[in-house]
C-alpha cells in the first residue's frame, strides 16, 4: 500500500501545480523587440507617412498586461506571410491603450484618462467607438477614418482573411460571411512563404 502512496502523492502535486498555471504564461512569448517581422510604427509616424503616400492603417491596440495580446504577437504577427502582407498593404501601428502621451487625430488632441487603477487613452476609446478590449485591431482607411475595430485574439488563418478583406476593399463589395465563404476559391488567398 505504501508503494502506491508516493506515485499518487506526486501525481496529486503535479495536477495541483498545473491547475494554477495559465496557458498564457508570459514566459511563453518573445520579448517585445523580437515580436515579429511587422514594421511597427508609432501613431505619429503612420499619420505622417499616410499624408505623403495614402495607405490604410492597421492599429494593434494592446496593453502591457494583456496575455492574449502577447499570444497574438507570437502566434499571428510572427508568421512571415502575415507580417509581409501587413508591411506591404498597411501602415501598421502598435498602440498601447494605456500610454500617457497626448496624440492628435483628425485635428483633435487625445490624452490619457485616469480610471481606477489603470485608465485608458482617449484615442483608443475613440477609434474603438468606446468598446475597449484587448487585443483589438482597428482598420482605418486612407483618410484615417475608422473602417472597423475587431476585438479579441485572432490566429493566423482567421487574421489572414481579415487582412485581405480590408486591404482589397472587399468590405465595400460584400458582407463578411460571403467573403469568408469564397476566400481561397474566387477570392485569392494571401501567398504563403
């Protein structure tokens, strides 16, 4: 009987220890400077570049404490075909929704808003139409008008379709459901490396 107590005890300790871990342990992700091949820009850089050469913006709205944001950085933005497509079709902006610096958008200055222990940046609330959640990717057109905000983690396969939907203006031609059904057949897929 004593022979069985030790393995049972070890198994119990193991099960208890893994029950307190989360699948989004920050140690599973690369440091920010190694996140991806996406050529991230600041809000100001993207706005300046867009004034010279019109292109849509893709804004990755995140916070430092958001595990799903880090997972999307590692699992989605790390994919070469995703980062190449983003760099080619968008001005990609990495936007910390809790940053303290003022930002100008459409002639108006937006600031940090204290709210409880954390707070949020008013521009993040503006471009998500008040629906703050992390991660959120916001697509803006060539005139920096919001097209749509997409909240929640998106894996590379789903995000590939989302990128193509907005980059090639399919959002103006057909509803998402129809586009998603035709993606890869009548709508060309993003070439993979």
